[in-house]
C-alpha cells in the first residue's frame, strides 16, 4: 500500500517561514496560501494515516532563507 500525499502547488506560489523573537510567521502570497490550505486539507483526509507529515524547506518549495516547516498529522 502506498502512503504519499501529492502536493498540488498553485502557479507562482511564494512562501516564507521565519522566527522573530520567538514568534513563527508564515508569509505567503495568494497562491502560496491556497497551496498551503490544499496541503492541510489533503493531510486531514481520513485515508491519510496518523503520523504522516509534510516537510518543506528552502530547498523544497519555500523561499530562500526560510526556516523548515513540518506539518504532522496527529
């Protein structure tokens, strides 16, 4: 059985994750926000098992200089 989540990205998405004084901020354009919303909804699907996660960083979908972003299903 295959467990994988296909990430569908809106064309032109931009997402940046940073931490300033202990506050984590996700800054995104419209396409980035829609893409992230889609990822959250996909991860929430009943057939996606607990423990699955999405992992993004500046080498995988986020803007240069972004912190890593991991979204785990509990």
